[in-house]
């Protein structure tokens, strides 16, 4: 079945540590997105990519980095510069143009 | 960006009741989606509806783009309908980025 796989489901970060969240899709979608959700809030865009080797900052990119070396993969690194990383992170993908986005099951990141 | 406002913020229903959730947006849109987030955090696509009306079983949605609002109708609600319903919109200028509302928390009691 086609879909979006995020791993791990739960992740713990120590102070000063970088961690990487994985997002893989086999839907052959060109566009991929990373969102952050805080309790009681909607989703906010961190980064998005419409093509391999290209990506753009969203509304809350500070303290995060991404790469897009393959069409199917869009990993997100939460760096030590992100001072409040505890949140639920969701990855999405879509075809280009005015098309619906589809979401993975998310990764919950907490601070030790 | 687009401002997306959802109402009501919370809704409590008895099983079998009907409900209407509203989403207002501040600009013309080329993409509008309704999602259901279940208690495990999974975000499920309900409708892609930038304009017009669609139905899927007990759920239906209507978007009136000229008046900048969308409605989600849930009929004969069930306990499994509980969760948070999000509306998200995009005006298409940046190809696909969605702006989310803060959601409606729905609780359905047996």
C-alpha cells in the first residue's frame, strides 16, 4: 500500500543534542512538508520541498534543518538551537499543483 | 498568509446527534481540506473541497468560496467521531503550503 512512513514514533532528546526524524513516501509525490503541532494548537509549517535538492523555509524554520536528496525522503533535523523542541511532528506529501496533502502518523519528540 | 478560524472550539454531543463545524478564511483559496485527528494523533483526510459540496457517508462538506467559509456536517454522530477536526487552506501562491485553524474538539458520549 502506498503511504507516508515516519519514524520513530517516539523520540527523546538530551540537551545539546541534534536528532533526526525520518519521513519516507512511496506515493511518487513531488512535494513534501514538515509541520509542528503543539498541544491544543493547529499545525505550523517548518519546511517544505517541491523538488529534489530544493526546499524552502516555512513559518517556524529556526532551529531546524532538512535535506531532499531523494524524491521519496525528506528528513528533518532538530538542532540544539531549537530551544523548545517538545512537540508532535507531522510529515506530509502531495502532488504539485492544487492537490490534497496526505500525512504520516507523526513523531512525538520530548526532552530528557 | 491566510487566517483560518474554526468554530466552535469545543463541542460535546450525545451519540446520534447531528453537528455543524464552521471554518472561515481570510482570503480566496485554491485548496481547502478538512481533517480528523484521532486520539492517537493520526491526521485523516476527510475532504478536499476548495468549492462546492461533497458527501462521504455520514459526513458532508460545503465550501462557499465567494463568502470565504466552509462547513463540515456530521450526522448521526458516533463515539468514534470523537477527536479534533481541522480545517486548512492555501491560496495557491506558494503551491501547496497549508494554513491550519486551531481545530474543533468533538466529544461524542454514548
